């Protein structure tokens, strides 16, 4: 059995990974962690996960070095799962979130998709849409949605 867990490095990542690991352990399943780097939003010209970063107070210097890449971040999540005995593969792709999740689901022949839902309001869904809704509509397997309220 294979589980595909789609994560976006938001506040939902931890609950999604925790739930996917719990299922993978119980079902003796292989876990595939997928991060999709979305295209630039045409409406805002920003990546959807862009956050405001506050600078250190008092003129402290910014941290040195390069921030970790998406692949490095994903491997950092996968390693503890492997240490727990859960066979885990980490995949990072770029493109439309729904298209990439469905594509990886088909390529890997995953038996279930696990992902989070941010719980945005109706206006957001009307204007932007919902990744989880798009995946549920197109997936050919069960999709487990971890709600934002589970944090």
C-alpha cells in the first residue's frame, strides 16, 4: 500500500505528516511526501505561501547563510519517519498544485492521498479556488483532508 502526503510547509505540514505517518504505520504502507512549488500567482504576483518576515529588533543582523531548499526541508521531514521504520520517499516538483498532486498520485499508484485544508472563506474559494477541492474532484483514490482546526 502507498500513501501520498501533499505538504506545503505551512502550519498544516505537521498535522498532515503526523496523520500520514500514523496511517502508514498502522497500514504498513509506504509513505510518499510531496511538496509542490506553486507557480507565481497572477493575481498578486507572489507565491501563495509568501509570508511577511519581521526583521530582528534593535538592528540585529539577519542570520548568515542560505535558507534550506524545499528538497532539504522535505528530507528533514522524511528522515525521522524513516528512523521510525516508515519507508518514506520525498519528492519536490514545481507547477500547478492540483495537476502535480494528481500526476504524482497516478505515477506512484498511491492508494490514498493525505493533505491539509487551510479553511479559507467562500470569497477566497470563489476567486482563487481550493487545492484540496480540486484534488478531491480529480483523484481516483480516497483523499483524507486534515482540517486546519486539527492544529
